[in-house]
C-alpha cells in the first residue's frame, strides 16, 4: 500500500471514529480559547465572522467526545431581545442533530436569562428554523432601532436575508 493510500485510510478511520463520538456531543459555553476554531467553522460554511469576537460571550459550542469543536451558535443580547447568529456545524458533521442541540440549548438559556424574543436572519435556512423551532417570518423594519448596534444586523450581505422571530416563555417571576 502506498504512503498516500495509508494516509487516506487513516483519515477515513479517524473520520469514522469522530462520527461515532459525534453522538456524544456536549454543548457548552464557548471559551476564548475556542475563538479561532469557531471562526474557522464559520468560514467553512460561508457565514459572516464580523462581530463574533466582540460578542463571543454569548456563544455556545458543540464538542465531540474526543474534544473536537463541531459547531457553534451565538446570541447577541439587545435588552430582552436576542439575535440568534452564527449557527453552524462543520460540513462533515451536518445531519447528526448537532445544530438542533445547539439551537435548543441557546433558546433554553435565553429564556432562563429573561430574553422574551429571539430573532434571526437567514438566506438558506428559513424552513429549518420554521419547522424545527417555530420561528415565523416577520417585518425587518419593525426591529431596525432595537438592533441598530448589532454587527450582524448591519452587514450588507444580511440586508436581503429573511428575518424571523420567536417569542419565548421566560422563567416565572415569583409573586410577593
């Protein structure tokens, strides 16, 4: 077997091993050490990197059982409004429910932190967010002032994106 064939076989085995551990994915708050990996994932799936570093405190990552970062999602807070952004999974791990886990955890955390509404911009995933999570298409102009300070909101490439919204049920406020 040639050296090239051996390397290809080894890479295939490592990918299969990663595929098996992808089922053991954990979702966790992104740490500063993860920033370069997250930026690389966004580049690989052609999503904007603008504003990620500045808003990285609102990001979650998906990590495989072997420690590899497989995906990410971020939430930009604007008072009680959150802008879901940068939902991405490495192409070789898509279709394994990793994106669903990331978004569900982000929505759960947002609700627990008194975010009452989450919005997003998408050019490719309208049906995904609508069917999986209940987001509904909305009028972008109604949110211009509230999201004026968002790096993602103001990107030229996002100006033609579909705008969607989801109302959240937040934790109950105790009486008394």
